C-alpha cells in the first residue's frame, strides 16, 4: 500500500471512530426519550382512569390482562415504541 493510500485510509478510519461515540450518544438519548414518554403515558393513563398511581394501574392491568402494560404493548407492535413516539 502506498504512503498516500495508507494516510487516506488512516484518516477515514479515525474519522469514523470519532463519529461512533456521537452516534451512540444520540441513540442512547433517543432511547431515554422513548422510555420517558412511556412513563409519562402510563402516568397519564393511570390518572385519567382514576388510579392512585401508575403502579396501581399496572397491577390492575396485569391482573386482568396477564401482562404488564408495557409487556402487553410490546407484544402488540413489536417493540412498543412506534406508537408511543408517533402519539398513535
């Protein structure tokens, strides 16, 4: 490999390596945002239905459905995030 080809490959590799942590941070942030929305949604539903807390709602839901609200939602649409993020 020529010196210039090696230098170009090296720069490309280093540039990609610098971008990976930034991409991971963005994905982690998106995941945290989705989890936060899921928690807010559970809280809003429990309040709307008159439960004292999201935990009380979750217990009642689990007794009737046989799964937690989050597990049930995940089973309905694969990962539970598509509808939560879009507001559907």
